[in-house]
C-alpha cells in the first residue's frame, strides 16, 4: 500500500543519501520500529546474557535507541533547529539501517569463527557502516541548524551511533 | 402531475418502517472496522496479561504486543476513526519545513441509530484502553518487573496519542480543550449558583424594603 511504498522509498534514500527535503516532509516511524526490533532481536543470545531469556537486554536496546533519539532531537531543537520533533526521530531511526546491515554481517561472520581474522573483518564492516550512518543522518539533519552550531548537533549523533556500533562490535554469541 | 422521485420507493418505506430502523441499529454499517478497532487493542491487553501461558520467551511476547499496538495505532488513526465517527487528524509539513497538525471533523446532517452505536463503541474502546495501560504501568512499577516498563510506556503513548488526537478533532474548531473542561465544571454547579443568586436577590429586596 501507500505506506509500505513510502517506507521502502525512505530505506533507499538512506542507502544513497542525497539531500532531499521531500524525504523529510512525510515522516513515519514504521521503518525505525522495524529496524529497532530486528537489531534488538539480533543482539540476543550474547555472552552478557545470564541464565534467563535475555529479556532485560532486549528492552535495553530498545530504550537506548528510542531514548537516545529523543534526547538528540531535544538537543537539536534547543539549539534552535528548524526541524520538527517527529521528522528528526524519523531520520535518526532510518539511519540505523546501515548498522543493522553491519549486525547481520557480523552474525554471519561469527558463524564462521571467532578468531582474530573475524574480529578484523567485523571491525572494518562496523566502522564503515558507522561512518555511513553518521554521514547519512548528518546530511539530513545538519542543514536545519545555524552554521555555527553544526558541530554541536553532529556530536550527539556521532555518540549515538558510536554506542550502537559498540554494542554490535562487542557482541559475542554464547 | 407529481414529479417522480428517483429511488423514492426505496427511501420512503425504509424511513417509515420501525423494524428496519431496529435492524440498522443492531448491525453497524462498518462491521469490519468496528471489529478491528477493538480487536488489536483487546488482544494487546490480553496478550500482556496472559503472556506466560502463550510462551516462555519474553522477547516473543514483547515483539507480539508491540506489533499489535502498532497495528492498532495505524488502524485507529487511519481507518476506524474516519469510518466510524468521521474524524481524522494528521501532521503536515509545508514548504518551509514548519509542521502543522490538522484535525478534521465530518459534518453529518442525520445521525442514524447505527452510527450512534458505532460511535459509542469507538469512544468506549478509545478511552478504556489507555486507562487499562496506565493501570499496568503502576502495577509494573510497584511490582518492580521493570523489563516490561518499556512496553507499557510504548502502549500508553500510542493509545493516548490517538485519544488526544480524536478528542481534539471532536472539539477543535469550536472551542479549545481547556475551555471545554472549564465549562463542563461550570455547568455542573450552575444550578447551585442560580439558586444562590435568586436567594441573594430576594435578600437584597427584602433588605431594601426592610430598610425603607
């Protein structure tokens, strides 16, 4: 339907980020929800999980992503940004897509083995996708800020994706 | 010569026949929308209450309830509100990036009995479920089962968003919500005030006549 096509179009836009205000105009939060759930599902079953069913860790990933996105949005609005609350949430959520792809690749690599080679491969993939995510979201979000505040807005976004990348990189299956 | 009314034969007997009116009151005009309006909300609540029976896995329950809540939000916002009560609301961002929230209500000339039944079901479902999720919030908080807290907060925000949006639609364009609530409290004790005023007038008159 119409909504599904809009979600698909936004996914494509994230992978090839060019500044288009048309993307920002119709925001929706379906994509971020799907990405958040799939990322949280893939981060299950790590060695940090103790005896139980990985419940708290699943909710943790959720809370980190959504709460982090809300805090970044509030930060950019307090700095005088012109973007609306839900637009910013939409962009930040959709730009988690490269990191979800990185998580998928990491899990596949870990199936092959968990030695030094696999660590190096995972490191390279995660760094590349982290850079892609940060660049994609900055391309959309930094324009709505006055020019001397751009670094203040980019830094929390950098931190947000860094935390997610750290969770992905330090994931070791049980 | 009387001009013949097109379809007059169909409209006349239906309006006059009380049996047909009763039938239309029982069967709503949008049975599917009514069903789905309640289905997703109630199944989310039921799954939350009985998740231990369905599955041992916290993750499966969490994802199921979250998906049910999201489908419920989408269907109530986009489909059932429009079909059952003729209200809709959305967000629009114009050329210079400013966001506007738009609330619309459809003008209805006649209110059929079936529409009233549907509207009652709509508003009951819309109001009762956020209240239930708020109770869940307090019960998780006090029983310290904090891993469910994220889910309950998500449920409360999604359902309250729809509730707020539709209330705004219903009242918007006429008065603002704060004025409506204040006028509600005013009309509640207007009878007391009227009697007080009448008695004050009487006392004034008596006082005046007494002093004279």
